[in-house]
């Protein structure tokens, strides 16, 4: 019996002496050699055999060399990278350490060209340029904001019938900015000084001046409605967080749906107070006493928002059928909300990652008629519209639009409308239309 124990002990010692535990470490970068944070590294067959890169893109783990046959590097915005640990790689092990630096490739969008036929000219004339437009798709009327030289003086609101013939116009003395359609599908003209309701009655244009405070406080924050519910936000361009809220018109109940916050940006925003001068700190402290708003917020709003490090938040809300979708680009999730059950589901989104390479731009665009939502990308001057799957958060297909440097994109019933003027031409700005493929 003692001999057997001795034999097993010798065998076990032999196995242990052959085992070699090594440290694998390195840095994960992208195509621009920028560090990739939160990349997942899987190096074994067990569930717990993984680690992640830190904020500097660095990683490290220990493993028995005999159990290491491959290492996978995974990140939602890049292609999966698999490194096989073969004899050639094992020769690089020095002092029981393997240095393995990895570069990840970006996920490329699958592009579908939208034919070779030129888009249709919806409307255009050499008498004036079109700065903005709204479309009543049901009766085919067009409402145009036009100018001859600039929007600063002498702009006109023009009404076109379904044959695109001008039937009325209204001269604007203010300096115009844009047309806006609210949640009731009513059109508003925004100028530097005033807000006007643009009403169409009996093929005539009527402008009614609105109270600025009323419009910006009670109308502009409302995003959409669903049955008896109104959805709005307390968004501010100078604060890196806001709430989406729901108002039940039946029982007059207000509910906070969810909060959107850029946490890293908020830390920088509040930290600005530490580095500002004493005079500004005293001013912020007095403001806190006067209003009850934190002094750090006063300094962040006044100073940090004017720096190159600050970008206003963008996390749009859309209503589709019986659900509300919020694209939280800071939590990297598409959240589904229903009036009955609140937030019922969420899926990861990644189309907005690495926007410098992909060309992702704001805003997302909704086709209410076709019940679709598109992400917008700009590459070499061309516009790409990527159809999003709201069940998975993934891109279904991507359409490349015909012209370069287009403006004011709208999508209605699988048709894209936009303003365009050929580069270095004498043509005025026209409104164009092109159709999207609907074969999926």
C-alpha cells in the first residue's frame, strides 16, 4: 500500500513539474491605435475564464499554458478577433510572460446602393432657394420657407398644392431660422425673435404670433403621444442629464419614465468647479443660495459647456404602435416602454460607437407612415440611411443616397425627401425625392 502511495505521489509531482503557469498581458487598440476599453477577452472553456480591458485598453490574466489553445477578443463595435496559441506564438514567451498586443477591425456596414436613377425633383425654381420645408403627405401640399438672398430679411412662407403650384405666400420681416412641426402636426416658424403658428385654411397661409415662453416651455418639450399619454422631457442643452416623463391625460398623473445621463461627462461637468477662479466660485455659491441649484451646476453650465469637451446629449424617443422606444446612446441600450408596464425590455445598441470611423450623425429619423426608424451616417459627403431593428438594436440594411451634402432629410412612407444644390453650380436649393427599396 505504501508503495502505491509513493508511486502516485511521484506521478503527481511529475505532472505538477510539467505544468507551466504563464501571464498573458497586452493592450487592445483600434485601427487608429486608440485604446479599446471594456473589450472582453475569453481564454478558456469555463464560464469564469475571461477578463476585460481597462480604461487604457490593457488586460492581464494567468493560465496553465497547456490549457491555452486560443484567445478571443470581443467588443460590440468591432469584429471578433481570435488568436490561436500555436508553437510560433509560444516561442515568444519570456520569463513565463506572453506579451500579446491586438488590433481590432471595425464592423463595416453592409451597403445597398439605391439604383442609378437620379432622384426626382420635387420642387425647385431659380427665383429663390428653399431653406426648409414641411410636407402634408395626405393632401400632397408643401409648405416652404424660402429666400432670395438670405434668411435675414425678406423671407417668405409659400404654400404649394399637390401639383406643386404656388397658391399662396406670406412675407416674413423677421430673421428666419427654420420650420418646426409639433406633436399635433402643427407647423411653427422659428425666427431669431419670435415663434409663429403657420395655419393653412382654405388654401391660404395665416401666421399667428405665439408667446415664446409658452412654445418653448409647453410645446417644444413634447415629443409625441400614445392614446391618452403625452411624452415629454426636461432636456437642456447645458446639462448632461435629463428625464423622459409621461402625462396621463385621463387621470392627470405625471410619471418619470427613465433618466438619461452621460456619467463620465457629468463627472467632468461638476469637476469644473474645482478648477475655476475664486471670483467665479463666490458667484456660483451666491447663485446656489438664491436658487437652490448646486454651485457645481452653475459653473458647469456657464464654463464647461463652452469647452471642446462638452457635447449636448442626444437620446431620442419614438412612438411605434403601442410602444415607446428610447435610444439611450450613453447607456448603449434601446429601451422599450409601454404605458401599462413601464420599461419592459432593453437591447444593446452599437451603431453609434466609433463615430469618427463609421460617420454616425444625429439625428435618428423616423418614418411614421412606414413605422421605421433609421440611423444616419455620413461618409465622404454621401449620406447613408441604416434601417434599425427595434427588437434587436441591429442594423438591418443600409441605403446610400444619390447626392452629396444634402440637407433637411425627411422620410415618409419609404420615400426620402431632402434639400440639395449641386456643388459650385448656379442652381438654387431644390427639394428632391428618392425611393427606398422595401424588399425586406
